[in-house]
C-alpha cells in the first residue's frame, strides 16, 4: 500500500474583490474554480492573493475564501504570509499554502538569511548621493507539513521579483515610457538584483534545512519569474556542474518539469513565445517518490497582446503546474 499525493503551484494573478472592479470576483471565480478542481491537489501553493478589509476586523483572505467555497480546498489547512506584526495578511500579493495534510508550523523569511544589498542609483534625477537598501517586496513562505507519523515535508512557496524594471526617480515620463535607455537598463538591473537576492535567500533556507536533516524532503514551488537556466533557478538548484563539488550533490534541487516534453513545457505566453516561469523543484530524497508532472496550459492567452486585458481574459496569465508523488506506507 502507498499514498499518492499531488503538489501544485498556481499564480492566480491579482485575486481581489474590489467594488466595481472589472472583471468582478464572480466572473473570475467562474473560470478559476474549475481550474482548481481539475488540479486535484493535496497541497497547493498560490501566489498573488490579495487581502480584503472589513470594518473593525484585521485584513483577511476573503476573496480566496469565496473562491474555495464548494470545493475540497475549503476544508484544507491554510498558511499565508502576514504583515510584520503578525496580525493580518498583506494588502496585495500574499503567498498561500493549502494542504489536505496537517501544517505543523509555518514561517516566513525576508532578509533573515540575506540582508538587503546596498546600491547607489546612478541615473536617478536628482542623483543619489549614497547607497540605499534594495529590499525585495515579498517574503518566502515555508510550511512544515505532516505526511505521516514520522514524515515531514518542507514546502517553500515563493514569488520572485518580476522582470519588469524597477522605477528610477526622474527616469519615467509615464508608466510605460522611459526618458533614457540608461534609466531603463538600471531599472532592469535593480529588478534582477532583487530577484537573484531572493533566490539566494531561498537557497540559504534550503541549506539550513539540509543542515538539520541531510535527507530532508523539500519542495520549492511558485512563480520564479525566471526560466530553468536563468540565474535564479541555477542558484536555487545548486547543480554540481556549477559548484564543482560532488560532495554537495545530495543537496541539489531537481526541476520536476524535465519529465514534460519540451514543446509543452511553458506556463506563460509572452510575445508569441512560451515561457516556463512557474516551477516545482524537489530534493533528491523527495525525487525517490516522484511519479509525473502536468502543466495545464491549454487555455493560456498571450499576456502581451494589446487586447489581452483582464476583462476579456479573467483567468490568470499563468498556467498551474502539478507534480504527483507516491509515498510507501513504510514512511508514514
């Protein structure tokens, strides 16, 4: 006997419930809920879940709760990112983990393992006179999930900085127009700095878990805003080809997507080209129980097309990614 379980990651893209906003939450639920049901996920990493406020109450995930109504996920254990005081969720872009299995503990990390790098902007107008901390906007969410009496899964949910250039003071004419190529290039550099910095912090969390248990079962899922061979993925994977140290091989993180044929290996379409930005990486100890992967990208539209606004495409720009595992009873 054995237990099969499915881990999925899905950037649902700006899930909110603002009065008068189009498309409405009900319109979005009509397309998102069937997608969630199709996942048949036992553990689900979600990104871009916005918080909602009601008078006299802390900010909560009310839109998500409504989306999950009448689905198995409504009874799952929940962990989410929280504000620094721990009293409420963030206004925008929360990370959420839903689990059929018990979540023993949940933690979030933001600059606990990597301090914000200091950088002095060179194209800002007026010019910067000293370096400032380049902090990233989103923390890392880590849940310890009980798969059995003696088996714990470490699940890390991430959303790395997007590839959009960071605004540089005095270098934007409007939201879409830069004053200079140098200003745009520096904005792109700052975004890259943040994205790779987040990836380094993820890698340091992983190594801390391996320090605790060299055979730890670890999965990292989410929106990496990077393809498989981009620097953030390579930093988190830690391939021996890069470190040159075979003794570190058991600390590698393995991309599940490699078992999906390359023509179907994309989770977002931009300017007619498929990009794989959403990933699930697993430790070699978890790889022993890995069976298969899926990307539900059949209805993806080109998010860069001029007419592709959310009113016409209330679904997410991202496709869900799912991996299936089989855990023998001896590990329960």
